[in-house]
C-alpha cells in the first residue's frame, strides 16, 4: 500500500488539491474529519477537552464550540500545545483505523490529507510527501477571503503554524498553488501520474493483496517441503 502524505499551511490549497485527488477516484483519509470525530459529544477526546478547558467551550447541545475553542488556542500557544497533546493519541488511532479500513478494502494508493503531517511525525509512514505551497501574500489574501477575517487575525493564524517554506524543504513533491486553478491543475496531473505508478515491491508487500501473495507463497513452500520429506 502506498500512503501519500498531503500537507500544506492554512489556506495554501491543501483541501483544493485533496478534492482533485478525490474527484480522480483516489481514497482520502482526512485528518480534519478524524479530528472532528474524536471530539464528538461523549467521546474520550471530548471528555479530555472539557476537563481541560471547562464547560464554557460547550454549545447548548453539549457539542464543543469549535469556533470558540479555535479562538482560545490560536491566541495562546500553551493552550494550543495542550489541546494538541490531549487529542494527538485519539487522532493517531482514528487515522490508523481509517487506513486499516482502506487496507481491508484492498486500496493500493491512498492519500493521507493532514495539516500537521510533520508536527505529528506521521511523515515517516508516508511516501511520497506532497506539500501544497503558496506565496505568503496570496496565502494571506486567500485566508482573509475564505474565512472572512481581518488581516491581523489571518496573520496570527499563519504565524501560529510551522513555516510553509520549512515544510516545502521537507517535501518530495511541491505543488505551487500561487497561480490560477488551471496552473494548479496542470501540476496536479503530473503529480497524479507520479503517485499512480505501479507499487514498488515494499509497498506491494504492505498491501492486502501483497500479504495474501506472501502467505500463499509461504504455504506453497511449506507444502512442497513436507511433500519432499514424505517422499524420502
Ligand atoms: P487549505 O485547505 O490549505 O486551508 P483551501 O484549499 O481551502 O486551503 O484554499 C484556501 C482558499 O483559496 C479557498 O477559498 C480556495 O477556494 C482558494 N483557492 C485555492 N487554490 C486557489 C487557486 N489556485 N486560485 C484561486 N483560489 C484558490
């Protein structure tokens, strides 16, 4: 199985590229969806967050007010670290289960769409690693337009993240999303053909079919040895 890592910075275009993969039929494990799932009312993650941040962060229906929590952690690095630390184990196991489900289905190439790929040290499980990069001014403008926030708020959110240039330096593949959608789609076509190449032997061994193939080969080998022994 090939687990392609897809990451970027806030408003760099990661979701846009992820949607291109999805519309080309590749299965996506979306870490943001997993992160939402692990704080659903009554879950283990929800209990940890409520205990640490208090009832004030709850909506009337008992779900976590994500916008409110977001404001708290974006303006306070210590609280952000605390939240990450509390939820990291739940998110990692949620991602693991999503990957396992796709493995059982026999998927060969999957996209792990995860903003904190490097920070969560998940990069060691993914290859190739794609970073969606954008120039700083375009990033700021797109973030303000998408989330309807001020320049100051957008700058704070960008600065709260690991530098996008550093992420770019760790990438196997960079998609520069500073231009038009058509320019991004052109780069995407190239990347799609790259990640859709036949699996390398190691990747095949980690796929469901690869495991069956190995088990079948071992079984045939053992039976052949037994047959030879019984003929002696
Ligand atoms: P991320 O998932 O990295 O936070 P998004 O994919 O949501 O970023 O993109 C941020 C915003 O920029 C969205 O409103 C999206 O529609 C817009 N956008 C993304 N790529 C382009 C592009 N090449 N040209 C114009 N707008 C874009």
